[in-house]
C-alpha cells in the first residue's frame, strides 16, 4: 500500500483551499453585481417617474395657454369640467371653422385629453372647479388632476405611489384612484373680457 508523504498531503489541502477561496470570491462578486443592477433599476424607475411628472406639468401648461387664447374662458369654466373616463366631444372643428368661446372650450378640452392619452400610459384627467369658490361670478381657479399608471408599487399593497385627493366645488372629492400616480395643479383663469350689462342678455367686451 502506497503511503502519501507530508508534502503531498499539504499540497492537496492547499489546492482545496484555493478552490474554496475562488468560490467565495465569485459569490461576493455576484452579490456586488446584483447590488449595482438594483441601484440602476431604482434610478431608472425614478427617472421615468420624473419624466412623466414633467410631461404632466407641460400638459397642464398647454391647457392653461389654450384657456388664455380663448377670449372668454372664465365665463365657460363649466365647459372645461370633466371627470375621469369622461369622453370629451370636440363638437365643432375649430381648426377649420370659426367657433364661439364655448365651442372653442369643448374643442380644446377634447384635443387636450387626447394628448394626455397619447403621452402618458393609461393617462387621464379630472378637471373641477376649485373648492371654496362658491360664487359663480367670482370663480378664478380650475383644478386639474392628471393620472397615469406606474410600474412601482408601495410595498406589498395593491395601490401605487402618490395618491392625491382634492375637494371640488360640487362637494365631490377628486380622487386619484387606486393603481395610479397623480399630479395636481390649479390653473388661475384670467379675465380677458369684461361684462357690459347695458343689454339683456349681458354682452362681453374683449379688448384687442
């Protein structure tokens, strides 16, 4: 029977230790790579959320500019009021024909909601008259809440991040809804037309 000397036994043990060290190094390297990938995915998610929120802000600014172009948007604030999943009918095509201020408001709202659906995933908007402005002739703000679907959940719960609720003048709550991320903003309505009550019904004088 052949007997191994001490030198051969020591070399065999050293080779086994080297293999174990290599396996440990691979595990540590794999954990480090997984950590880096997790950080990158988190950064990508935050970036997407920021980009979509910026899109929502720009869309609200677009609606504000449309209302400034409308010569009498303040008197037609009720035309802009629209809930979630409410189809907006453009009515008359104001891009090719002359429209009244109410027809222009309906046309702008329909076009604007179509832009939301095309720019945000499952995008939708809820427009409401701000709570507290109970006097119809003195209303100056329109609440706008835009929502879209995100991939990020809040823990193990079924709802997503950034749930927002706002009170409307009608007494109903404009709620973001479960499964969506929302952005809420109020648009101040500027009066370009002054009422002239010397006639019945009252007419509006729009300078410029």
